[in-house]
C-alpha cells in the first residue's frame, strides 16, 4: 500500500465526501481509489474482455476464401 499526503481545495474535498457517502465507503482513501478506478475504466486503454478474446480466436481459426477482385467475390456470392 502506498501512502500519500495530498493538498486539495474545499470543492474537491466536498466531492470526495459525496463519493464516500454515496458508495458507503469508510474513508476518503477508498473514495480516491474508486475515482481512480472509474477514471481508468473510462479513459485509459481498456483491457479486452475474455469473451471477446475467445470470439477473436474463433474468427482467426475460421476458414477464409481469398478473392483477387470484387468481381470474383460477386460471382461467388451470386
């Protein structure tokens, strides 16, 4: 666990208190951790879900037909 001392304005302190109360958290540290987690999920690169990875793998293993032109594709699907 990492400990930090931070300086925040009154407005940010109120926001932490609101988050703490809304989610029933024990202290402001948990509120900061929750806000960081939500930020990570919303704005940073998300990790791919396991279900999606399985779907990608199934697609990669599938059979493909190679076409050299759009005309060949149209003939094959007609």
